[in-house]
């Protein structure tokens, strides 16, 4: 019986350092890539105004800003972006009726350049 207890106790002691070492390794901090944003740029149509900028994190890009409906024409204003690497199109929420401003941030996408447009729909 003493032998069995010693084996079990030894097994527990051997496991404790392994578990602690694994916990310590997983707790290492992850440093995110720095985010750099360009200056805001204006986009205008006859019924909308937007202030937009591109932000980069090293390998991805995203667009954020505001869009405003500036005309009582029954249409809404919204921003959309396409990218040099990502093959899709992202859209901001619609701003309407006249005088409504919406703040938006589009998702991170692969690439280094975004093509940003303002439209009335």
C-alpha cells in the first residue's frame, strides 16, 4: 500500500509543475500591430457629405468616418469601399432623412489601399 501511495503522490507532484508551466506559457501577452490612420478626407455629392479616412494595422486596412444626408430629396447618403486585395465591397449605414449624420467603422480587410465612394440611394 505504501508503494501505491508513493506512486500516486509522485504522479501528482510531477503533474503540478507541468500544469503551471503550461499556464505561464499561455498567459504571455500578445502585442497587437500598431494602427496608423490617415487624415480625414471629404467626399461630396449633391445630397450627401462624408468625412472618411483609412486606417492600417500592417497587413489590413479599414475605413471609418461620418456620412451626412444634406438634401431633402427622399434619398439617403452612404459610403462604400472596395479594396486592392479584398474582393468584396463594404457599406456604411445609410444617413437619412436630411440632416442625419451617421458615424461608421467598416471591418478590417486584407490590403493596403481602399477606394472610398459616397453615393445617394
